[in-house]
C-alpha cells in the first residue's frame, strides 16, 4: 500500500492560487480551512508569502470599506503603542 491517503496528488501553485479569489471573496479575510490548501501553504514558502500579503491587503481594504468604524481613541492608542514598542522609532528620541 502507499502512504497516499485522501489526497491523490499535491496541489500545484497554480491550483492553489486559483482558490485564492474564492477564499478572499467569501469571508473577506482569507481564512483558510481547506486541508489541501493548508497542506500546500505549509510546504510552499512562495504561496504562504502570497497569502500573507493578500490577507494584509484584505484587512486594509476591509477597513476602508467600513467607514462606520471610525478611528476611535482606542485605535490611536494601539497605533501609538505599536510605534513606541518599535525600537526603530525610539532611536531619534534616545539619540545622544
Ligand atoms: Zn505554492
């Protein structure tokens, strides 16, 4: 017997990327729960980087498409905290 379980053959990058528009159209955040897609994502650095980019873009687009979510004080606080925790932004202040 072979070690092939339910997957007859691994997805190619083209097949994987064919599924991406559906993923990002359905939920809007590109959440992947298809085992075949996850398997490819796990083994392919190229596609995992692509998905990361798409998820980032989808996230940004979602914020743009939802004007009801006005930037609250809480959001700005988080941004400021994010900047403060990034050491590259602290260099100027700590310059000797
Ligand atoms: Zn791939």
